[in-house]
C-alpha cells in the first residue's frame, strides 16, 4: 500500500530541519515514544539503525529504523521494520519562501494480519501519518508538545 501526504509548516526550511533533525525532539511530537536505542552505525545517518519502542494503550510496539538516505535539507528516508510490517518512508522538504511544505511518501508492506489491515483499512495508515505530521506542526510552530 502506497500513499503520500503533506503539511505546510509556518517556519523557514532551515528552522524546520533544525527541529526535525534533533533526536531530542522526537518524544515531543511522536506520541507513545518511550525508548530510542542505537543498534548499529550512527543514528540518523545512512546505514544507521535505531530501536524504537512505542507504547500504544496497554501494548508496546518495537521497530527498527534504518536510515536509507540523508540529503538534508531536501530529503530524508528510512525503513521501519516491525514483525509483520515494513514501512519505506521518504520525507521531502520544500522551501516555500519562509514556509516549509513537508511531504511524506509511504509504502507499507505487510504480511499476515498486517497485510489484511492494509487492504481493509488503508485510510487509517494515512490518517495516522497526517496526525503525526500535525503533532510536529504544533510543536514546531508553537512549542506545544504531545504531552500538553
């Protein structure tokens, strides 16, 4: 399943990238993120792997982030793997004269139950991505975190 979404952020692209590229900011706009642990290479750099743990309700979801491309301020891409699901994600950042348009191109490849979810509820994946992007927008523009 593939989809693309975008959001406009009222910040210059350089400021946007500074906030986006700082791993200390991730818990401020990614709800449920409880742990980040480098696994291999340099986190945030091509080939770097990081273990991410998210708490969603009463369960925890663990995934491995592998950075596949880092061409900031234009592009940043990675693969996110969890049992039964692989997500290839490409972030593109467009300078719009004092504003930034953030594009995400996402491809989910599922097996078993996750494959059924991508067929039955594809809208939920797109909605979750848009919600996460809007959390970042609120954080970047106002300083509001997902915990407030």
